[in-house]
C-alpha cells in the first residue's frame, strides 16, 4: 500500500513538473498579442477589446 501511494505521488509530481506554468503573455499589450501568425489584427471573437 505504501508503494502504491509513493508511485501515485511521484507520478503526480512528475506531471506537474512536465506541464510547467502557463505560457500565455502576462499583458495583453505585449507586441504581437492579438494578431494572427501572419501579423494581421485578429478578427471576430478573437480581436482585442477597444480601450
């Protein structure tokens, strides 16, 4: 039973390490945020709200 708990905790810890923290930009005002991969402004539901 101890071995099962140890393996469960170990797998959980490794999962957290592998996933890391989110990689989203910290600010919506960063350069390139709100644009497509081609550098054009996003349209529709993906566009940034107006200030």
